[in-house]
C-alpha cells in the first residue's frame, strides 16, 4: 500500500538460487553456425562446402574486422539459410559435420598476470569470445573504453537474470576460484581500479565463503527480477557509465582463452519444461540446433506448444527448431499450448500498469503506440534507448499488448536509420573528396 501511495509499485518475481548440477550433452551430428548478418554487417565466406575446418580458424569475416570462428574439427556440409534464434526470418548459416573428439585448444597459453595487456586482449579477440547477453557482441569491444571515458569498475555477474534460470550461479559454484581469476583478468585488461563479483543476496554468504582470500568485493543483489539485469547492476556502482558488467560464463570463457588457449565452444543453459520448472542445467556445443537439443533433455513437443530461446521474461519465441544455440542463449523454455499467452492488437486502455513497473521510468504505453504505427522518431524523443527490455510492461499490460516486441522493433528501426544516415554521410564525403580539383603544382602555376 505504501508503494502505491508514493506512486511506485514494483513487481516481485523471485529468482531461483537452489543448486542445479550441470549435465554435459553429446555432440550432435550437425552444427549450425549463423552469420547473423544485417544491412550494415555482411560477411565474406572463408570456407566452401566440403572444406575441412579446425578450432580457431575463421569461417567468415566482415569489414569491421570481426569473424565467425571455427569451434570444432569437422567438415563443412553445406552453406545455406535458416531462421535466426532472435527472430530473423532467414540468416546465412554454415552447417558443419563435427568430429566428436574435437580438442578446443587452439592457441598457446598466456599468463593472465604477467603477459602484456595487448597480448591478453588480442587473445580474447582471437578466441572470438562473445558476451552472454540478449544480443551477443565481442567481449573485447567492452574491454576497451571510448576515448576520454575510462573504465573504473569491473563487475562479474554470477547471478541469473530471470526466474527459473540457474546457469550462471551454478557455474560460479563449480568454478569459484576461476571466477575471481577471471575478474582480475578483465579488470587488468580494462584498466578498472575496482573489481566486484555480483551475486543474489540469498547466496551472498555462500559467495563470501568462496571468496575467502580473494582480492575482490562481493556485490549483493536483490534476488528478484529485474534487479540482476546488467544495466540495473551497473547503477549500483559509483559511475554506471564507467562500469562494465560481464556475465560469469563470458568471464570464464575469456580466462580459458588466455590461460589454456581454448575457443569458446560450449554454452551452459537451463532447460525449463512445460510445467514452468527447470529440468536441469546443460552444457551444450555452440551451434547445436534446438531439434537436436530438446530430445537429449527429455522434452517432446505437442501441437502448438511454444519454444522460447531465453527466459520467461525476455526470451525470443521460435518458429523453427532449425535455429541454433549461440553464446547469448542462457535458457530454452517449452510452453504448453494451453498456457501460451496470446497477444492482441487491442488499443491501450491507459491503465498505467506499465508505468508503475518500468524500472527505468519510461512511458512504455506511449512507446508502444509510436512503435506500432511507425513513429520511431517520437519513440526516440521519449528516450526508448534507455529501455532495458525487461518485458515487465508487456507482462502487466491489461490489454495484452506486446509492448516488449514493439519496443524492440522501434530500437531496431532507429538503429537502422542511424546506420543508413551514417552511410549516406560517408558516401557524400567520399563524393566530395573525389570531385575536389587537385591542387596545382608550383610548376603549373
């Protein structure tokens, strides 16, 4: 009642912290590696059908210097198209027939404490370590601050971000010393003066015991959604703009790349069954298609059941089981047909529920309206860039409007428009430079 009187009502969705051991799944007969291209980011293939591949050798590269890395030993079976795991109707994919006894060690080991920082950063780039996040990006991009904006605090997030997802905390429990070593490594590379390990408050005492003798602070987070999402974790530091929050699995992948020369070939994720409960944590080969993963987890599908890549709040619904696991997927969820929530195109009823739960104080209802009708410039004016895509607005929407999806659409269209404008400006600059008359030489004068 007090929260309502002061104008804020926080939704309460507890996080699960019970131990859930990690089970290793078998290598499937085929892996699918998506190029995840868009209009501004296209790849050039470096392999062809029938080629043999090795861990650590690139399969494709883009103009920005990024590449898709080979993670297994095997053969390229086909280069084709398949749906993307984050909603793309079609993406180019490289299908690989892997060798089961693949050795993921592709590089010489480095010393995280004594080798030069540029070498450590380059190793993380070589090993193609990507973030465990909604949209995976190269980790090395987050470790280098923009000019004039240093990194003060490095946070390794050993807390799971959504209800029933339990992979991150379990990874920390199984590799606590490595987690602290990874934190020190990332702090050293980024130049951060402070390192923190973030855990749910219900596991803080356990983390403190595991941290005994480690030179790192424990950050205790409310064990409720959405308090463990990266932007909200960063707000708990002195300067969120100078803070980096890295999921523990990403941090461990960076440590393994440096210390052992290992490519980031596996992903730990929680599988949530039709009853809404976690079936287990599973370590799967990156590139495993959902149609090969679900049977190994003992899950079959009935007609009109829904499969979601991600947790119950922010996951992406799948329209094909040919989509494949990548570094950003922390859960796979099956929702039975009779429990699927059907979104509507009904108009907003101005109930204000979305305003009360938004953790960033955005006008979620107006953002949804603008996105629905294509007024993306107005959504930008209302600072949609600050939306953290927690999904709470859609969850409480009285009219059943897909607000999270509308917000994602607007952000994507705004990003695309900015990229198009940058390209036009670059083209105009190039044309102007080409049309400028060459200066006459002194001899000609």
